[in-house]
């Protein structure tokens, strides 16, 4: 699995629907995790922190609307985009879903192609580098599609790990990332790497960014981690 792959959690109690969505999302380059009910979904979110959730409204035990309400009320998960799926087509139901915190609302039966487009739209907002968006910060430009980086119009040579670190920072300038969060995002949750490895690669990133001069844009936040700017 590539650590660049955005992770999509599908929460759907109908197996056939889950498999169709899984097949299409994986074919489009996404990593997919699946839950058959709301309680399992909450556990998976806590364990794996997906980048986006496709959530069915009507499920046994814990409804999708309640799962959405709980996730959006928690600081750690409130920013995860949620696309709500529902057979309810009444405007009042759509409004209720959106007011509960859903970022988008898709009525069943839906076009898989349209749903995939909506997934990419939401990801463009929270993880722009994962969908080929060009990022800019000051005089630094990162093109996630061509994997090229420049600073002050000078091309920079970055290793793959340093590239992923920089794209993570540039997606959310100013945000402080802990070493553990960077390990999850850049190296992947399935790989064990010592947190000191993060410091080594931050050093390499700083060296690469400063090879033609300029101030160091990577800020060390003592006891917390690192940030861009």
C-alpha cells in the first residue's frame, strides 16, 4: 500500500453496495476500509482515522445520522469529511443530514461516477496533494501530480519521504504536527518507525529547502512537533 493513498471508510450495511463502492474506489487509487454498522464505524475511525467517510443513513443499532453527530462533536474527528448516503429524498431529510454535520448528501440510487467525483471534491478540500493539486507557500511550489518542487523558481531535489513531509505541511500551513501524526501520514500506520526517524527526515527537508538560501520555513514547536510557518 502506498502511504500517499487517501483512506476512505465505507459504512454500509448492504454488502453488495459496499463491494461495488470498494471496487470502484480501489480502482481509482484509494485505500478502502469498511464497516457494516455504525458501532464498527466508530471503532474504525478511532483506530485508523480515515481521510473521508461515505456513510449510509439507515443502519441497524446505530444510525448514520447518529454516527455523523458523534464524529462531528469530537475535536479529533470533526474535520473528517462525511458524505451521507440515503434513500430519503425529501428536502427536510437532506437539511437534517447537513445540519448534523454531513459535508455532502447523496440520494439513493446514485451514480457511482458522481459519488466518486464528490469524494474527490471533499478530498481536494482536506488533502489537496492526494488529488493532484498544486500547492504554494511563500516562494515554495509543490506540484503533487508531477512530484516537482521549486523554491524561488529554483528546482529542488527531494527524496520521496521529504516530498510527503512537505506536502503534508503545505496542505495545512501553521498546523502543528506531532511526530506520531507525521509517522501515520508519511510512513503509514502499518509500518513501525522510531519517532527519531521523523527528526532525521525533517533535517533533510530543511537542508533541501535551504539549498539555494532563504529562511528555514519549518518551525520546531518544543514538546509538540513541527509546523510550516
